[in-house]
C-alpha cells in the first residue's frame, strides 16, 4: 500500500494549494483576539464547553485531513535521513535570493479560489509586516526568505514532504501534534526504540541533535545558515515546529540555549500566519529596498 501511494502523484497532492495548509493553521492557532472572543462566547454560553467554539477537527477540510494522513504515515526516520542526504549537499542549483523568489513563483495555483497573489507577493507581505513593526533588518530579511524552501515542490517533492507541522522522528509522537491518530500507519510505530519518550535521543540533548520531519524549514535553514544571524536561523528552522513553540511539547529534548532562542521563533510566528491580506504589495517599488537588504547578508549567488 505504501509503495503505491508513494508513486501515485495524485495521492501525493491532496491540497488544492499550499495556502490551504496555512489557512488551516490559522484556525488551529488563532490570534489572541480569537482566543479572547472564545472566552467571551463561553461566558455568554455557560453550558457550552470552550473547546466547542473552535473545533479545528470539524473545520478541517477533507483535503487537509488527507494531507496530514500522508504526512504522518510517510514521515519516518529513514525517510528524513534519506532526504537530508539528497538535498543538504546543496547541489541542485545556483541562484541569488531574488532569483529564487521568482523561481518559486511557478507555484502560483490558478485553481485556488481564495487567493491570486503570487509567491513573491506572499513573501513581501510577511517582510513588510516585519518592517512596519520596526523589526531589525535581519528579522525583515528572514521574513522575506522563510518560505523559499518550498522550491522543493518544483523538484518533484510531494506536499507532505514540503509543508506541514514538523515534529521529531525517532521518539514517541506527542499528542500535541495535529491529528496524532494518523501515526498509527507509520512504520516507525512498529519500532519499539522509537516509541519511548526519548527514543534515540538524550534528555536535554539540544534540537540540533534531533531529526525533525522533513520539509521546507530544514532545507531553507541549511541554505541560509552561513549568512543570517542565529536568531533568524532558529526562526527559519523551527517556524513550523508548532507542537513545540505553540503547544510546549518536546521541551525535554531542548537545551537551555534552545529555550532562549525559541523567543525569536515565537516572535516570528504572527508574521508567518497573519500577515497575508488582499492588498497587493507593489513588487516593482519594493524590489530596490529588498535587493539592497539581500545584498547586505547574502552573496550574489548561493547554492541550493
């Protein structure tokens, strides 16, 4: 069964667009205002449980559930190690950062009824939100490049191996991971060593020693790791690690430095999820500013 699905392109692309996954995240992890609204509704309806006001399971589209089923079934420790060997040599292409943004524009999905913004416009919206809030220049640049790892989709990788909440492999799955029941069909569920609290890791070993599920976070981290400050690199590497930075899971694998640096991951999260709007950024006017910002940190061409 696994072999058939892995070689069936239709089965590998359950989402109508990658934006559908991000829309689901907004429902699962609402802004503070959304949580305050839930508290208000609870007070007005004392016989209704608070969690009933926002049931992300009920709200999730079938395509999103199918995406997570595939993700949780096939993101094994062996798969992650295979993809690291395949991509982290950074030998697929040489191009500059703005060129990579234009390259990613091929992912525009004309069939998506909810947005007609290009990938560059999405990246600029994130960066501009950081800029409006007076964030440091490296923070703004991190916002600009944080999703560039999605070029993996252009190299034949299925959606479930590019996006999705990330989680450690090689140890027990937390019930804080979205749709944890889908792990029942993951081959690692039959490996006793992987089903203990620490698995193959040690208490407080540090996240740098932990293999997370494969996706665009880990990839763009390695592309950028020689160029951005460590705070920005944490933002890149762990911005989809929602079980940790939003749910507090897996803290026992972190060292003290990880815990300190996750401040920046949490600071970045609102820009990642809530910066999109219908207002289109003026790419032509903004390009000189961002090309200057890119040149401050990156060489003209880097390896991908």
